[in-house]
């Protein structure tokens, strides 16, 4: 099951977080919050598998998020 671990503004910022999680071996995905908002103005949910939640939280803490 996927759970939201963080919300962040901008597609590029969300992609950087997902890339860092992927580099650490965590499966993640991002989903836009609003449908009619441009990617640079939109907020994105960062989602990870529930089984990897604790490890993903630790990585986000290292990133200062």
C-alpha cells in the first residue's frame, strides 16, 4: 500500500526527492495535488510503500525535509 510521506511544491523539487529515495533503494512515486495547475506551481505528494516508510522518513530527515 502506498502512503504519503511528504508534500512539496514544484515538479522539479518533487523529482529530486524521488530521485534521492530511489538512489537509496526506496520505491517512490509522486502525484500532483491539483489537476489544472502548472507543474511548477503545483504541489506534489511523495508516496512510498508502507513497508519502506520508516527508512524513507530517515532519508527525508537527512535532507532536512
